[in-house]
């Protein structure tokens, strides 16, 4: 009897993970940790956008021809998970997000290594990162049966997540042009997962695609493809 019960539970888990929803899902809330300073200027983003966004009134990104993309920063004051993360994981994740952003931004801008004329500077700060859980306890099983929703907990135990704050400034003056604050959850698709960081990689990919999409719109192109959540 115990064997049949256990087999049934494993079948439920496999079924739900195999038909899990989108690759990433926007979180319902986020904590801010002070990197961007004043958050009163932010407003809530809409569908396909970050949780909170800021855009300087009347800014025209089309006048900027180049982008200086700073190395990705880990804001370790914000999360105990970042403080305890091994150095090789920190570097690996920072390089991965930087690579994805660089690939997207280079489709619309010339990428430079130092401030130049008509250049905007992008600073990306990871404030929290959590890899996908691999152990199924009783609490995790309850979350799986809810299809990995946020009903029981703000962050399901099995699901990876990441939080970010991004600042875009005029490289010459330092004036802030735009900023976003976002937190996303992964799908927790264990069956198809190769790495416990897969959820985080998917979130990084969404952020990069979102930045590329927004810049595409700034250039009034007709072939802009919204990011797939």
C-alpha cells in the first residue's frame, strides 16, 4: 500500500512538472534594497514589463547610438543567499547575464568599453538569486500539487528565482534615463532540467529579451517581438 501511495505521488509530480506553465513568471511582490536610492519615482509596469519602472519624461533613446554595459554586480547586502554563494557561481551567473544582455543590445546599438558621445550606460545589479530546488519534502509536494503557484508561499520551494535592479544613465552626465526593478520565478520543470540554475538562466533570458524588445520599439521597428514569458 505504501509503495502504491508513493508511486502515485511520483506520478502526480512528474505530470505536473511536465505540463508546467511558462518558463518564467513575474512575482507578485519584490523587496527593494536601496541600490537605486529613491524608489518614489517608480510606477508599476504593465504586462510583459518589469514590476516597477522609471523613465525620464521626454527622453528619446533614439539619440543614443552606443551602450556601455557595466559588469553585472551582485548586491550582497540584500540577500543572505548571495552572501553564502560560492565565488565561482557568482562569476558564472554574472557572466551569463552580461552575455545575454550584450547579445540583445548589440542588435540596436554599438557596444563600447568606455563613455563616448551619444552613449548610455547600463548598470545591472542582482539583488537576489535562488537555484531550483531538487529535494521534495512534504511542503514541496503540497506546492507541486498547486501547480507551483504562489498560493501557499510567496516563493515555491522547488522554483528558482532572481531579482534585479537596472539603471540606465547618460554616460557623459550621469543623469538617470530609465530604471527597472523586477523579480521573476522559474517554472520548476525538473523533468527537463539539466542544471539547478536553469530557472535562473531562463529569467536572465527573459530580461535580455525584454530589454531588446523595448529598444526595438524605441526605433519604431515593425518586427519587434515581445519576450516570451
